C-alpha cells in the first residue's frame, strides 16, 4: 500500500481521536464518582452509561473505521445504555434523593448520626473533587473529537453529546452541592442537563432510523 500525505494525516487523526485511540472514550468508569449517597450513585450510573456508549462507538471497527460493523455489533448495547441514562434522569430527579442529604443530623437517632455524617460528607467531598476533573476531561476530549471530520455525522453527534452530557452532569453536581452545608439542590432537575440528555437520546435514536 502506497503511503501518502493524506494517509499519514488520517492515521494521525485516529491517534488523536479520543474514541478510537482510548478505552471508553478516555472517560473513567462511573465518571470517578463513588457510592456514598444515592444521589451520587445516580451520577455514577449515568456517567458509567455514557462512558459505555463512548466505548461502544470505538469497538469493532477492525482498524478500518468500519462504522456499519460497529453499529451492527454494538447497537443494542448503545440503546440499553441510553435507556439507563433516561431512567436515571427520571428517577433521581425526585426530591427524596436530596432530602436524604438536606435532613438535619438532629433528626437521626443518636446511634446513626456519625454514620450519616460520614456518607453525606463523603458525597460532598467526592463531588467537589471528581466533578471538576470529569468536566475538564469531557471538554478536552470533546474538542479532540470535534476534529474527527471523517466520522459519519450521526455517529459524530452521539459522541459529541455523550461528552457534553458528562460535562454538564459534572458541572450540575458541582453547582448543586455548592451551598453545602446549607441545603443542596437536585442536579437532575437542572434544565441544561435535562436538555442535553434529551438531545443525546434523540441522537442515539437517529442511528437506528429505518430499522
């Protein structure tokens, strides 16, 4: 095979592509979030699902950018992970998940106060540490992904919106916990996050038009 300037450039693009060159689009499992409180578990599940969609986009390409093969193998998994995101957005938007954190420690039985404080403080610390890192990583990878001009538009949109969803998720959580120790808000009620999740869902649906 003759090596040309264009083939070298294309290979360089693949090397710089966060989806084709990195496992799970370069996003850590669960977005780095922990299992301290159910609200944080919601973030963990949503981030894990987005990370899995990014991973699927980079699978089964056989080194030849065989996007049709990727969809035929990974399509059902992508649908399932999007379904998980939709479920998380609906379930964890309920006030009960923030009520668990905003409740006064005085309302706990004395024997449970220390444990409750441990997990609440653990969640706040985790969100404050992991959210900026996740937002920065998702933004940087999205910028790199934007340079991949050879990717089919429908697939490109899914990758873009996955990274955007992760960035908005991280920033929504960081904003939500900022008043702590005063009452926090529910990040899953953030309108920008709701809109981004809906746009991602629509982009995923577009992959399967005509089935």
